C-alpha cells in the first residue's frame, strides 16, 4: 500500500481510531505491531514472514550479547552474517540469475532459475537492525527486554518501506514511553502531509512522464540528456522527500517524532555538504558504521596521507552505491561521489567549509549543482553503455523534434521547481504569515486537482 493510495488512507483511518481509543501503551504498541505486519504482508505474505523471523533472531542475539558478554563477538558476527546474507541474496541473486540465463541463451539452453523479487523495504529495516546490533555490541545501547517493543521498532509501518533509517536511541524511548493524544500532533503533522501529497502527486508524478520519455530514447542528443537529467534531479528530490514528509506526518499523528531526512540538498557547496543534507539518516548510518571504522583502521597503518584520507570516503560511498542495488550505475554513482569527496577533502574543503565571498559561494554552488545533476544522470541512465555512448559519440545539438521535447522538459522542470523555491523562501522569511497559509491552501487545491491522475510508486521503494 502506497501512502497515496485509497487503501492506505482507509487502513490508516482504522488504525488511528483504534490506536488512540486503546490509550494504554502496551496495547498501542501491539496494535501498531499488528498494523505493521498487515501493512507489509499486504505486499506479499512472504515479506512479513521474513521480517518476523529476522526480528526474532536479532532480538535473542542482542539479549545473548548482554547475558553472555564473552560471546559478544560471535553473536554479533552471526547477526551480521544472517542480515547481510539475506540482504545480499535478495539484492543480488536476481542479477546473477539474469546473467546466467543470458549466458545459457547464447547456447540455446533454457534455465529453470526464476527471477527473485526484492522484498520492499529490506534494505531499510536491515540497516535499522544492524545499527541496533552494533550499538548493543559496543555497549552504547542496552537491548530492550520487551520483544514487542523491539519488533515495533523494526516494523514501524510509517518507516518500513523507505525509511527514514531511524536510530534505536531515538525511536525506542518513544515506543517505551506512554503516549496520549494532543492537538499538537495534528498541527505539527498537517503541513508535512500537505507537502508530502503535493510533492508526490503534483510535482514528482508530473515531471516523471517526460523524464521517462527522455531516458527511454535509444540515443538522445547531449542536450536532451541534460534536460532529462535536470528533470530527474527535481523528480527524485520531490518523490523521496514526499515519502519522508508523509512518513513523518503519519508518525506525528501517532505521537512519534521521527528524523528529518533532507535539508535543502541542492543548496550544497561541496560533496560532503550534499551528503550532510541528502538522505541524512543513511549518510549518518554510513558515517558511523562504515566511514569511522575504516578511518580508524587506516590510522593503524603507516600509509601516505593522501591514501589514508582517500580510502574511507571511497569505500563508504562504494557501499552506498552497492546498497542501492546490483546495478553498475549505482556502484559507479557511489564511486563518483567517493572520489569527489576524497578530492575535495585533499583540497581542504570539508563539510563545514565556507567560501570567503558571495561570488565564491555562488561559483562553488554552481559547480556542485552541476556535479549533482551529472550524478543523477549516472543514477537514472538505463545503462552505463547508454550513457557512455551519448557522452563519447553522441551529438550535443539536437534535431528539431528533440529540441522541442527538451524545451518542454526544461519548461516543466522550471515550472514545477517554482513551488519548492517559493516554499523555501517563505520558510526563511515569512513563516507563519498569511502568505505561508495561502501557499498551503493553494497546495491543497492543486493536490485535489491532481489526485486522480496516473499514480506511481515512490522511487525508493525499489531499493
């Protein structure tokens, strides 16, 4: 069930009424747990079974680490093998099946291997569980003694499919604390819900039509590729941030405060700054559990400073790319950012870097925005061969029909970007004013107009 579907709205209405009617925390948690498994099982009953079995395993492994400290390393290793093994199997088995089938087809042989579907949300709740297990093993987190509380942390349905990747230190205390209805829950949720529906139904779904058209061309011109990349730059921000807005809004209606996942990422002036603003919960997870351990390992070896500084971001971003799936585009996209982060850091430009003048700030922003757009071209391209052929052998100047399509794409991208720009300016300079209220009123009206248009899943459902 997508958050924008009528089925989900009915599901949430029923859960919301029962949840606040119950009042007692343990029954509220049990209800949310059952709701989470119904929500996930509605996609496929096998998904719910996989979620349940992996949750049971990690609950008892974490308890074992506390009860048997001398076996902590063994139990953590077992958890890592199980979690990463399951993730790798579902994430990459389909890729190998496809390659084997293609190889056998060369010899006119048929394969009985079937394509393996990736359970939605597997990448997200696996990282939640791994973070929990690693923190327990480090002694920075005491494992919860109540199975229902831990199971709810893993299966909290507003975050189950595409995050945010909530840390146990933030969500578990809220699960373990009493919750009572307050009107503040509604007042803090409705703006998030309005913007979530608006960004998905009005912006992302509208711009998706022409973006898919451009990236569906066999060999578009360089100009058309640029137009498509700009359109996708808008689409993926609107789509993913819409999901997070809806997730946070739904969570607030249930009495939970969850993490922000975006902070104006396209205003970044360096690659590190971008990843401090984009998919923040994934970035901080990778920073704490991959980047810092790799950097500490580098300090133990007498390596040249350039190598020691370059390896951690490259390894981290390689894992980020591979996390997105068994696709060469994602791996290259991750390495692209890893090399850029390393290069910027070697030049003395880190996440807190600020240019000395406004002109230098603008130049730094413009360069970083170009880097972002090209990165999304790598991410969205049908294949690396497709993209390489355009860049190396294609013509930049388009024929007449492509010029018209490109200009339409640019016009649509500019038009659908305008509401996000206005929203940013209002948040900065006129928050709480009548103009702010008018913006939300217009957003609601446009969402109603677009609500019956063609709907699609959120982009990050596939990861």
